[in-house]
């Protein structure tokens, strides 16, 4: 085989590879620019949040020890101690002060936005000030409470 022919075939093969690579990269760039950036995509949690192993420990650490919502001093009639918290929260009207707060439901299963509990811990001001009043819960705890309520506020 002639050296000139071999060199020519090598150059043609290299050129074909370059054209193929440029076409693939160009296609990827074109495709990725076709759809408008819609920002981050929210993906709802599919992992069930457990009341007993995730939510109750939040209450125990932040609401009971402070002397506000325990068995001996259930502020606003709300006892969040182990064995009492669930029955004091889910589908229970608040005994809170005045207006729509008085008959609002503490935890409305599958609807965190309508639940006093989530509004209080998220400090939306819809039902008064933040709880706990001493300092905000960690954002992960607030998110877990919201997810638990939106998943149906199950006693699991």
C-alpha cells in the first residue's frame, strides 16, 4: 500500500471522527437549549415520615422540656408528651385565643397549610407567633413536620 494513500485514509478517518463528534456535541447543545430553564424541580418526598420516630422526638426535644407542652403544664391544653401528642393534635380544634384561631384545627391531615402546628413552627404569623417561642426549630424539623402532615398525619 502506498504511504500517500495510507496517510490520506488516516486523515479522512480523523476528519470523519471530528465531524461526528462535532455533530453529537452540537446536537446536545441544541437540545439542551430548546427548553426554557424552569428552575429547580420540587420532588415531593415519597419516604413516609414516622410520627413515633421522627415527629415525637422533635416535640420531646423542643416542646416538652421547656415546660410548655408537657403533662403537668399543658399550655393551651396541648400536651405533646409521648403517648399524648398525637391525640392532642390530629383533627383537634385549638383552644387558642380569639378569632379563627379558636376553632382552627391543630393538625389537618394532608393539609399542612391549614394546620395550626405547621403555621406555628414555620412562623407564618397566621396563628400568632412562632413555636417554640424561645427559638425556631431546625429547617429539617419544620420540613419533616410539613411532610408528615401532608402525607396524612398518620400515627405510625
